[in-house]
C-alpha cells in the first residue's frame, strides 16, 4: 500500500475578485515630444535669421576700405622712416663754449650777487645730409646750482656740417645768495678760479628731404674762469644729449 501524501495547504487569494484583468499598455502617440508644430517653427526661425542678414551699406564698405588704406600707408611710412634713419644715422647738434670773459663780480649788502659774463658759444651740425632749424634756444647760468642769469637767442637755420657762433651776454643783477654760497664765491675769487655751469635747452627741427621731425636737446657746459675784471676761460667741459 503506497504511503499517504498530504495535499499542500490552500493559499488564500489576496487579489480581489473585482480587480480588472491585465491590459497591455499601448503607446499614447508616435509623434516626437517636442511639440506638434516643430517643423513649422524651425522654418519660421530660419526665415527670420535669413532676413536679419541684410546687405551692408556701400558707404560702410568705402569707409572700411579707406581706413585700411590709411593704416597701411602709416605703417609703410613708419617702416620707410626707420630704414632711412638706420641708413643715414642722424646725430644731435653739438653745443660748446668757444671762449668767455668774466668782466665783473661784486656783492651788495653782502648777500646779493651782481656779475657780467660774456660767452662765445658754438652750435655745430655733425650730420652730412640733415639740416637743422633751432626753433627755441634758452641759456641759463648757474653758480653752484643756483640760477643767476638767463638769456634767450633768436631762432636760426643750420645746414649740414655747418657751425654757428653766437655771442651771449649773461648779466646778473641783485641775485640773492645764501651766506654759505657767498663765502664759497669769495674763496673762488681769491683763488683766481670761478666756476659756472651753463645749461642750454633747445628745440630742434631736423629736415631730410620731405621728412621733418622735432625734438628737444639739452646741453651742459662747466666753465672755469679766472678772477675779474679780466677773467678768461681756463677750462671747460661740455656735453649734449637728446
């Protein structure tokens, strides 16, 4: 007799009897999710972009071309000027004191300086192909870094390799000096060696053919004079820079 096998216990049905049967989900719509009128919107936007690129005014084209040509001419002129400068090697004018005479020195009360000095100065153009026009010339005389006299010269022209000599009369009248400078000046007069400094400021315009350019030149000359009334030039040291 076969063994008795008990039947499995019955599991209660947890799904209610009124639940609807499983239904297969169907796609809602096969069209893209970017909107119903996507192609129409794309065409309208394309037309707007094409309409925004209208034709440029011919006057604007002409102005742009003229600006380009003008800029190109400026660049070419700068390159040509640089080449010419490198070829001719321009030099600044030279300033020198050829001669000088110290006529008088005397002190009033006793801190005021009075003096009379005559200079013979040289302006030299060392260039072979460049001409100079001295548009502004100012000379100042200093006694131990204190201004005691100033003089302006009239403008003049100077050709290449030319030297111009000018006489300058430097007169000082009632110039106040500190007590230490007065003592220093008195010691120089007693030692028969008075030292002055001549400072020159020049505005020079150089010309080479159709090329013109202006610049400032500064000159310094230290001169040693014997005591007045017959003071003569004993030594000098001049230099010029741009």
